[in-house]
């Protein structure tokens, strides 16, 4: 049986997934073009160059997803988006590489090939394992227990600090603002130099940042930093007055006044995707160039975006409530449809993927 600490994390993930009609962070396979968008009417975009994270014959792109009509989590090969194929079932896990997955069962952290076996034990913790993450090279793992953050490399397990508090259940959301405020992430910077831990779950929040040699970095500090995402050596996070960036000890304003929700980084680096709500409460999906801060709106009435590849963004649909709709937590309701947006052509497509849990390559 899972510990109360781990159960709290499970409850948190479930809250993010279903609270106020929100979907878990998800991706997709293209179907037919949506009449909502066409190449002629869509915003222009610069062509994407061959960069790290792009898919080709020697760079496989994968996604852990659920597909329409099933609740099974599968590994989906999306290297050729028009001919995506299911590799195998996987369960809730995360990518270590294009050939390996990792998962925890509450007390043990494992790594395994995409096929699921053989499984190798990475670490065990009798009091429970919750959040975990891997460096891009697959050589270092971080995982949370009651003792704190553990970082394990070449069999050496170090405890970096005390864990942030995590609710053991009992917290619910009765508003869209509450649902938009649930998030929990443990993540290494793409170069493996830093590891960040962020918990934002109802009344409980906190943010810690370490260098991977074990030094606790005091900025950004709790409760100022939430909704964090790495791109290169820069950590972007939500503060009280907008989005800020932290790089090698220097904090700067990045998107003043923006209240983003669960941002994601591109596998190619240099681009972030996020959701933000307008004055009416409707969600919009945007990208922002980390080099110059240029923001591009992709679509209105879309939420929970995530990069499927460096070219394609997945998101779910929502609309404003009608008088006949059972909207009790906010002014919007999920449409039940999901989409893929082509950043190169500006075209939106219907998607058969209903949830995306992880992708490979990870953000660069």
C-alpha cells in the first residue's frame, strides 16, 4: 500500500487532471483538419530549422498517452506524425531516453526498457517515494521521500534537503482559479547542473532549488516561485507580479503581469508554451520565445497545452458556459475535443489523443 505522502501526490495529480474540467497534461496524433483553422487564416510563423528535439529517421519522437476510447497508457511513436503508431502499453511512467522508461510503485523506483522488462531497481524507500525525475543523460535520478530530496548517481544516494509539505488528500477545488493553481514538479535543468522542486497544491506551496552538487540555492524562494519550467540553464517561474527568470543566480522579469498555467518547454529549446485566461475566464494558448520574450497566441478556447514535438503542440478545447450547462466551478466548460497545432504552418488538427503524460525528447 502506498504511503500517505505518496497518496497525497496521487491525489494532487488527480486534482490537476479532473479539477474544474481540466485535463491532465496531454499530446496527440493528427486526424482531419479542424474547420476552425486553415493555413490561409492562421497566424504566420517562421520556418523551424533542424535543431535538437526535431524528429527524423535517427531521432525518434515518443509520447506516453491515452487514446480516444481507452484509458490505457501507451507509448506512441510520433516521429512521423501522419503515421503515428502505438509501440506498446506502458502504464503511468516517464521517459529516461528513447529506449527506457521509469516508474515508482510507492516504495521503489524502477527503470526498464520500453517493452517493460527486465525491470531494474534504482532506489527503495520504506516510507514512500513520490515525485521523481532523471537527468537528460539518464545517469542521475532525483526522487522525493519523507527524508527529503534524494539524488542518486552511480549508486551513491545523497539527501539534499527536507521535503516540501504535500497534502494527504482532503483538499478540493470549487473554482477554476483553484484548479489552475494545482501543480507539482521535480525537474533537472537540461544540462543537469540544477534540480528544482515545486509544490503548489491548494493551501500548501513551496519552491526549492539546488545545484546537483547539493548546494541549496536561496532564490527563487517560497512562496514566490510556482508554475516553473526549465529551458536551457534558465528557470522560468510564476511570481506575484508575473513570470520571472532565474539564470546562474540572477533573477529578472520575463513576462510582467502574465499569470501562466503549467508551462512546458520545447524539445528544441528556446520556446515555451502555456495557458492563460482572459478577463471572461476563457483559456488561451500562447508560445513565448525565450530569446526575445515575443509572445504568439495560438488559439482561444484551448487549455493544458504541451509540446508533442518541437513542431507540434497538443491542447484540449473549452468554451464559455451556456445557461443549460452544468457549470458550477467557473464560466467555462470542456468541449471534450483535443487538437494538435502545427507551429510551422499555423494549422490546427483534431487529435485522437486524450491525455499526454510525458514525451521524448524532453525539454531542452
